[in-house]
C-alpha cells in the first residue's frame, strides 16, 4: 500500500500555477504605489509614472499570454494603437465620454483579435510571432500613411481628449486618479480571469496540450479567447497611454515596441502579478526619468534583459528565491528528544 501511494503521488501530473493567481499582496502594493505617487513625484515625473502605468497594462497582457500557453503576443502595439484611435474617434465624432469610449476600444480590440486567435490554432507559436510582427508593422504603417490622415493625423499623430466624468473634464490629479483607477481594475481582473476554470485549462494546455484535449478541453476555443483577452488589455493600454500623455502618434507603436513589451514582461517576471509593473519601471520609467537618449535606452533594455535571462530567468521578482535565511539546525540531543 505504501508503494502504491508513492507511485500515485509521483505519477500525478505537476501543474505550475502562476503566482498571479494569488494576488492579494500584489494588489495591496499596487494600490499603495498608485496612491502615494502624486505626493512624492513632481508633475513631470508623475506624468512619466502615469504613462509607465498605462504601458504596464499592455505588458500585463503579454505576460498573461506567455505565462499560460507560452504565447508571444507581438501584435500588442497594433492593438494599443487601434484601442487609442477607437477611443479618440468615439469621443471626438460620436460624442462619447471617456469611460464609455474606453469600453468601446476594449471590445474593438477583442473582436479584431478573434481572427488572429483562429490563426494561432493553425500555426506554431514561432510562426505566430512572425505573423504578429507583420500585423503590427502593417497597422503602424497604415495609420501613419496619408490614407487615414484625417482620422489618425498621420505620422504627427493627434492630441488625445482629456478624461471626463459626467461631462466635467478631469485635469491634474483628478485625471491621474481616473487613470490609477483604470490601471488598478486591469490588474484586479487579471488574476480573476486566470483563477477561473478557463485559466486552469490554459495552464494545463501549456504543459501538455494532448492531455488537455484528452479530457475534453476545447484547446482551440481557449486559445482564441486568450488572444482576445490579451488584445483587450493592449487596446485598454492604448487608451490609457493617450490619457496619460495627451497625444497618440502611430510611429511610437511600431515593431520595436513589440520587443520592448516582451522584454518588460520577461524582466519583471511573467508569473508575478506585479512583474509587468516592475519590468516597465526598470526598462521604461527609470530611463525616461534619467533623460537617457533613445540609443542608451535601447541598450539598457538589451543589457538588462540579457542579465535577467542568465541570472534570474523567472524575472526580477523571483529574486527572493535566491535570498536564503539560514535556519538553525537542531542538535543531535534535540532530535533524539
């Protein structure tokens, strides 16, 4: 009986649950950081921090896709651009207020991603990554061209309308508060989604796709839904970036941003809820606050990513694993007693 118990214990398939499924501490830390930022930072620094928080929402989507089924969501900049311009068009042309326009942008990003999700079921992840590059390049070039200059402003971009609440424009700290609430909601929903049955199926799919199919999981449907969720995060991030910076320009959302977003996710740690925020701080916000030239920022991204992949492959937030507090071992007399 004892041997049988050991066999069943070791033959049970292991399932590595992402730490983002246990999010309480991370959400508390995020809320504290968002609350104290206006009191600690100057106006320019607060704008950079708010923009970084907006970018971290897109990084969170990339991390979620990578942590579950190993998806390389290189289409994220295109979804960010689509979300930003859908929201801008809804406010300027349709007369929507900010929050309904943001919701419309999220829905638009998710719907546009459905055909891409269908394609993921027929390509391996590396072929899909190449497709992601092509899709991002196409969307960025299209929105930078003269064909849509009346809507997008071409290469120069367009100013983004300020947030409003019940017809009242939000400025300064009030605008930051609206953005902080949106960012917190985005982080709050991520673990909720992946603690669901769908999230657990996705984790099993990454470890053994054949096993998932054998127990009746519709792997194609779950990949399509995951692609839609990741893209919805990208679209929402584009809206928040426009709100934080007050401007949207297509050249800022090119294929190089695809690599940067993936680097931020990997540097922070894809299995940690705040890994996206940590990676964005290190690779985007801190270099901007230090006024580093663009070449030096790109060099920083490469160096930090290389160091993390070699020494901390699970990201910066996995550093605690390498810090061991020695425990006193009981003496032989204590063990015998």
